[in-house]
């Protein structure tokens, strides 16, 4: 499910989870096609750019596959 919204500078989008956790995303500026956002969320929420999140997921997969390889008994 997705949602596409149009917002102007100083306007926000608020997301609230079922347990009441609230995340607010505010447009603080637009310049030359770049949008600056301010994200206000509880400290328990990880906030990353998508490319950073992808790198973290890739590292986790490598660690898991390396751990699986290390526990495999080599053939004799």
C-alpha cells in the first residue's frame, strides 16, 4: 500500500502506529529539485536513507551466510 501526497514548505505528514507511535515528516525546504525533510520520531525508530538501509541489509546477509558457511563441516 502506498500514498502519494503533495506538500509545500512547512507542511507535514503525520503517521501514527496502532500502538500510538507517531512519526512526523515536515518539508523544510525545496531547492533545485532537492527536498529537505525534517523527521520527528521516537528514538526507537531507525531512520536511514534507502541506500544506507540497503547496505545494512546486504551486510546482514553476508554475516548470516558467512556464519552458515563457518558452521558447515567440510567434506573429508
